[in-house]
């Protein structure tokens, strides 16, 4: 069990930020049905299957990376999503490289009949919100260039949540 930090230690840690090169490399999700999840992540979103471990696990990625998303049924075969009001993953955010690529994701979702739960312009990014077949929250988003991020008079970041015009986003899709 991890013990709470003393005020002295907590104060020292707060002045020493994490290395700026640190990135979140991948997420591993518990799913109820591996084939159903692969149909969503590969068939709808377009991730590539990199490796499969029989009927219990698979690893998918974009661009040939070893894996961005791991899917497994080790503790969840046939299971159900956690009930509302419990702790756990809120959503996985998948960053798209361009607005046109995010527009293509929106098109794929519409073609597959996958409903959105939300769509927001956050000033720093544009985002689509939905759930995967197991009820895991998914955010598909594209960042704006940092010089376009909204800031107040003191230069502090001022993220917002505004309506995202989906027709305008779809218009950015490359044929």
C-alpha cells in the first residue's frame, strides 16, 4: 500500500515536474468480446491488428507501431461495463494528426452507424466523444497549433467547451 506523502515531500515533488518528453504510450482495455472489439477498433476506426494472442488478447496500432491499444478478455470475457458512479477510466483520447483525418473518422463512424455522445470545440482542439462496444469512453480529437490556443490577457491557457459544427468538420475530409 502506498502511504500518503508528508507535506515536506509533497512540496519538494511539486517543484520538480516530470520530464517534458514523457508521453502516454498505450492503453490496455478489458473487453467482453475480443472479435467485437476488433471489429470496432480495426473495422470502424481503421487501426491495424499487430498481434493476436488466440481468443484472449490483441494489439492494434496506427502506422505500424507495436501497439497503441491492447484489448484483452483475461478478466472480462462476457462481462459488462462498470455501473455509473464507480471509478475507472473516463475515456481514452486518440489524437489524429490532421483535421482531415478526424473528419474521416467522423465519416467512418457515421457509415458504421456508431452514435456520438458529444462533439466539442475546446479552443485547443476539436473532439468527438463516443463509446466502444464495451462502454469504454473514446475521444477522437485533433489539436490546433499551439499559437492558436486561446489565452487570457496574462497569457494563461483558457480552454473552453463549445459546440463543434460536424458539417464543417466533414467538409475538411479529403476524398
